[in-house]
C-alpha cells in the first residue's frame, strides 16, 4: 500500500504539476491572445493610416498635376510675353526710324520751302527785269519806228529836192 500511496502521491504530484502547467499555459495563451488582439488593433490602425495616406497621396498627385499644368501654362505665357516684348521692341525701333525719317523729311521740306521762296523772289525780280526790258524794247521799237519814219521823210524830202 505504501507503493500505492507513493504512486498516488506521485500521481498527485504529476496532477499538480499538470495543473500548474495548464494554468501556466492558459496564462500564456491569454497573454498571447491579448498580444494578438493588440496586434489586430495595430493592424486596423495602420490600415486606417494607410487609407488616409493613400487619400493624401491622391490629393498631392492632383496638386502636382495642377502645378505642372500651371507651370506649363506659365511657360507658355512667358514665351508669349517674350515674343510680344520682341514685337514691341521691333515696333518701337520702327517707330523711332519712322520718326527720324519724318524729322529728316520735315527738314528737307523746310529747306525746299526756303529754296522755293528764294526762287520765287528771283522769279519776281526776273519778271520785273523782263518787264523793264520789254518796256525798254517797246520804247526802242517806238523810237526806231519814229526814227525810221523821220529818216524816210527826210529821204523823201531829199529826193524831192
């Protein structure tokens, strides 16, 4: 019986050890389940963060696309502005050249007017001089006719004598 008691004692010891191990395994299992639950919560949190970040990424990509379009539009506006600036500069240069030509033509016209006035005065003087010469010519013609008539009369009188 003593063996039985020892055996029973040994079985009780084994049962106590088994219960202790089972309790320990249950505690460990509970702890692992708690860790698993925490990890599941962390996964859900990270998935939520990922979806928020995906939405932010889409917004950022949209903004980037808009910025690229704005930059391209700005570049086109810049090149158009540069082209217009060149045209303005060319037109200003043409205007300056036309203004210079206009001033030169005005000066030449003024000089022509001065010359025309000078020639008009000369023409006036020459016309007066011509009128005087015509008058002298007419007077000389009249004197010639009178002299010729006197001479013819004198010749006739001399012949008649």
